[in-house]
C-alpha cells in the first residue's frame, strides 16, 4: 500500500449501510449496517492515513445521492475538496449578515449614576476641608482657648443630605448583570442543508451553513416573528398595473407560511379590485367586505368567536392566509365605502389577525384610501420596471412626505418592491429604478420575472425557486420595518 499519495482514497457507501474503502486500487470491505457508521469509519481510516504521512489526503465518497470530493486532515477534520460557491466563499460577517437596526438604549440608570458619583465627590471635598481644618488647628496651637473659640466658632453640623445608600434592588440588578445567568443558553446553529456542506453533514459531520443559507435563515426568522400588537401594511401605487395585487398576495403568503397563519389580505378598493380574482374563493360563500360591514358590531363583541369570521373571508388552502374581497361586479357608486367603514373593518381585522396587508386602489384622494394610510404601520410601494409605474410610485412618496409628520415618517420608512413584469426588461432598467427609489425610500427589493405571476390565480408554490427566494427577502425587509422605533 502506498502512503505517499493524497488522491488514491475512495469510498463507496451503499444504501444498506455497507461500504467499500479503496486505497490505491486495493478495496477493503467495511461491514457496517448504517450509513452514518460507514461514513464515520471511512473518515477515521482516511484520517489515520493522513496522520501517517503527516499531510491531508484526498477522499472521494460516492453515495446513492451524489459524489463528494473531500480533504481529510490528520486530526480528522474534513472539508470539501471543491471550491466553494462565491456566496459561500465570502467570509466577511458584514456580507453574510443583514444590518440590524438597534434602537437607542433607554438610559434608565443615568439618574442613579449621578447620585452614585456625586456623593463621592462631596466626600472628597469634605476630606480636603477636614485636612485644612487640622492644619489650621496645628498653627493655632497654644492660643488662648477662649480666643480661639471666639475667632473660630464651633462649626455647625453638616446640613447636606448624607450619601444615599444604593437602593437594594438596583444593587441586585447590577450584580445580576455582572454574571451570566445559569438559565442562559446559546441557541445551537442547525447544520447546513445546502450544497457540498449538506454532503458533509450526510457523512455524519456537523458543518455550519454557508453565508447565503445563513441569510435565508435570518429572513425566515424575520417574517416568522410575532409582534406584541397587530401590524398593518399598505401596498400602494397610484398607477394601475404596477403590481400592487401580486405584491399583497405574495407578501401575505410568505408571512402566513412562515409565521403560522393569522394573516389577512384585504382588498381596500372602491373600483372592482382584483385581489379576489387572483386568489382562491371559499366553496361555502361569495362574501365581500360589504357583507362584513353590517356585522362589525357583533364581531367586535365579547361573544364573537374566531370561527364567526370564516363566513366573510376566503381562506387560501396552500398559502394559509385569508382574503377579504371587494365587490368586483357592482359599480363604484353602488358599493361606496366611507372612511368610517374602513376603521370599523380594520378594528375587526386587528382583533382576529396579527398582520393585515391592504391592497389599495389608484385614487389617492379617496377617503377609503386616506383612512387606510391612517391605520398603516409600514408602507410598501409596488412598481414594475416600467417608467410610468416607477414615476407614479415616486410621486406618491413625495406627496406623502409633504402631507404631515406621520405620513412623512411612513414615506421615509417605505419599502419599494420592484417586479420585473416584462421578460425582456434589461438589468439596466431594473438598476435604474432601484437607484431612483434608493434616495427616497428606506429600502428597495427586486423580484425577477416569473411567468407564474402574470395573470390567473397566484400561488407561491408555482413560482420558480429564485422568485420564491426573492419574495422571502422582500418580506423580511418589510418585516424589519415593522419593529417599533
């Protein structure tokens, strides 16, 4: 057996758990019955050879689900012998982690700190004064006691407040903060599930995920979180066909799939909104928001139950969110919804859902639209790469920035989602729109062209993997904006 090469090791692991370990074309059978045991035995044998020659050895492992070129070190450490993908090769934490917005800390201990430090300074001053008094007493030694008493009257007792004792509960807080809690435990990172890293995990090794997989996990965590009170997202653009309805649907799908339902997509539209056309209809009813309006008082009462709402919303069986439809048949003047109606419906939605996503119409002066903005926590501007859609979205942000202080804050914190609606749109067109919104919105997310988004009912599972990943990233960006400032 030759021991000078690092390229003559090969292992074949069979589905029944047995394996063959080949060194320089000499096969050796491994009588294991489980794949994990076979992987461990193969790595141990390769590491032993590496230890004998004092250098890493190459090992190719062939399994039913793939071939994995590895590099085994003398200490048993294993790494891929293939170059990592560019996304995984980036070892810069700044590249692998999205920046977090950390609120300014509340300096609750500042007054106490002032109390703690000020008496120390007074005590020092008092000590200095005592030293000076002692020196004066020594200089005046031998003088007549009566004259001294007349010249230097007995000082009156100090009237200043004594040094306060630290409050017991604050002392305990500081002491508690100075040591780690026995209950604190680091959350173990799950091993990799992508690419060659997954292959190493299949060999029984614990391999951390790469940078891209970490980013995806962070995005999932962002859209999965629960807030302490309901949140409302408004999807807006004054131009029809800009992608508002697909944006509302797919944001709702991402949040519901990862966050455990309790998400409502609401067609807040006077003029035949299409949200109901592009989502599933309940097999039990044809209800719209006009059917819900007369029942808002009952649904807000303490006797109402969550199941009562199922008569008015349309549940999406695969994407797990509910839809509140507008009336797509009647004319606008026959189904007029006033601003007070919007508030009543919103009160019901906030009682039963953790997240409300409002699809909107094109008339930004309509009372229904304006009242939606009053209830909005996060603004999302939907646009395609077409110039007229992008311009309408930008003008809307500028108008909100000049309306009042609250809407100006919404505009500053807005997220713009740019969807490539045209298959022939160039990368330069997308970059131009992104650059234009970067100066007026808080964040910009992009969605690639996907034929599943064009017309008909829209379902998350029908999207291409790259499109699904883009919508997850966009939803995570929106979710981070929902955190309180």
